[in-house]
C-alpha cells in the first residue's frame, strides 16, 4: 500500500479528488438554498406579531430562530404588482406591472432582469409552486412549475408539500423554491382539512382594529380570516418538516412573507398600513436568532439579499438593499424613508397614489384629489359584505366615520402620526403645527419620484392613466396601452 504513494500520478489524483470534495462541500455551505414562502392577502396578523387569539406556533418558532421584521412593507397592495416587485426588485412603476395579470396588465419588457434569471444563471435549481401571477410568465425561466392555479377553493392542499419535498430532494445543487399558498385570500374558508382544529367565530374576537368598525359581520369575517392564518401555519409546518426530513434545513435560508394586507376594509387595494404592511420572517442558519428589528424594510430588499446568499453581484439599478447585515445582527446605517404606490387593481378601481413614511409620520399623496375613489365603492359593495355601507359606517365612532368619508373622496394630502394614530383615522395635513412635517415629506416623496423615474411626478399623467382605465371599462379584460404614460426611465 505504501508503495502506491511513490507513484506521482496517483498522488496528484488523490489530492485533486480531495480538493474537489473540499471545494464542493465549501461551495454548498457558502451558497445556501433559498426557500421563499409567500401567503396571500394577509398582514402581520400572527401570534408572534401580537395578534390575540391567532395561534401560529410554527411561524412563531421560525421567528424565534430567525429575524422578525416589525416594519416590513410591500411596494403596492395588489397581488400581481407585489409579486412582480420582489421578483424584479423594482417598484411597479419601474417594471410596468401596475395592475392584475388577470386583467392583462404586464411588465414593460420581458427582458427586465429578475431574480429567477439571476439565480438560474448562477447555477441554482429554480422552482415555483402555486400561482406566478405576473405577465409575461415566460420572463421567469423556472426549472420546475407546478400547481399553477390560484386555488382559492383550497383543493388538494397536500400537493404543495408533496411537490416541494420531491424538488428539495431531487439534487444537491443549491435551489431556490418559491411556495405560494392560497390562504388567506378570499373566500375566507373557515376550515379545510379539519384545519384549524378549533376555528374562531365572530363571538370570540373583535373585528380587525384598522377597520375601526366592530360590526358583527366584520367580526365574523375577521374570525375566518384568522382561521385562514392558523391553517396556513399548519401547512408551513408540513413544508418545514419536509425540508428537515431531506436533511437540508441547516443549509437553507427560509423567508416567509405575505404579499400584502388582508382583503378587508382599509386593507388590500389601499395605501393604508392595513394594505401595505406585511409579515416578514427570515431564518438564516448561523445568523443571530431571536431578533425583532424595527428598520423600515421593503420586499424590494429580497432581490439583493438573495444575490448575497448566492454569491452573485447585486445589480446597481436596484432600489432595495441587502438584509444580510441586519439578519446577522449588525446595526448598519439604514433608510430613513420608505415608499409605496398604487395605480389600479382590476379596472374597477383605478386610483393613482404615492406614499412616504419615516420613523413616525406618513404622507399619502392623491394626485386626483376631488374625484371619488372608485375603489371605495368596489370594496364597500355587495361583493364583499351583506350589510349595506350605511349600516357598517353607522357602527363606527364619529372619527372613524370621518375617515371613511375622506377615503371615499380623498384630499390631495393625507398625513398621519403612526405613533399616536397607528390606524390612520386622523388626517393632520391641514394642521398648522404639522406644516413643517408635511413639507419635509412632500420633498422626500418628490425626490423619490424623480430618482426612480416615476411619470406620476406630473399629476397630468395620473389623470390620463385614470381616464384611460375608466374608459376601458370593466365589461371585458383587455391589454391597455399605458406604457407611454407611465415609463420615463
């Protein structure tokens, strides 16, 4: 045996083989897998975020072992728009997905760089379960696509973990897997697969606070929304168990987000906190655990974060920042202001808006001030609630009633003190004592619009966009030639 090592070619071969094993092992350790879990239409209504009666032990434990971001936001409270945003790392006005894909809205260019392209080029296996909901779908070259339906009926929910487990175990090549669950999208189904085991009822809870109306129907809808969240937690538990069973939990960064807020009053399709504030929990093996961070975070930060995970260059054009330093316990100098926007969801509710918030105050800019917001009537109608609008509003305190009237026909500016008024019921824009704050936030908002090539810096463009969508009507879904109005960069 010893004689073998006097043979130079054999020594070189053994050394090369050992180096290959070391490099390969190091490469896997340095390039973790990425599991992105996305839920539908829910804000941070979880146990770990302090929501009473909502039992979410799986996500609570994930937060204990990772980082819980207390001020995480999506750039726009709409399904297609929010998903296109984190996949491209760009605001909707930058990538072009300003409305629902099912209403033929789409990105400006199929060639817009996106997360799937970058990770695939870097050697990652890429997979998606559940809906993509961004046009054109061909822009995202996933290696594996399954369960394309939105599945709002919650059929065959076991297929999610079954397909995920197969993909995870398929190879030792690093993977990016995006799992899109249908909970908590409407309809708010009380129980599926006997989950949750003990559903809540409207008698158990109050309506979600940011609605400001504790009507019995809203209490029941809130209860069933919470039931969706508790069921979601169980499904995520199954997924994390599959990751553990495959022996890849220690090599995988797990990210959980909601795509935007709940489909309730002052939630989805609005720029209020109930629409744009989301849960974000990230567990990065080896990073500092149990953190509760208050920095202003956006889902646009995921693209650069995933680039760092994969060891690839972060595109300089991205407005987001990598979260890696925060996740690992550092205190980097961070953004002072965070921005969101709105254009349209379906053609029923065009309403261009821009917002900016700092540590305490938030400004909403309505370039179509004086018009009646069509989204208000859409949300308050029979599509969502049996009780008529008048009955719901009558159940609210006087200040809340005034807030709904403002929402129906908004002024040019809405200014809120999120410290004293977290549910945005008292507009301070006309308060002389807040003139300096209003001016500062207006300046920051305009600067951001110019910096990101936002055509709506000109209110005439907002009016053209609004008129074009209204004229198109809601009788049929059709592609709209909005590109000349929106794209300036």
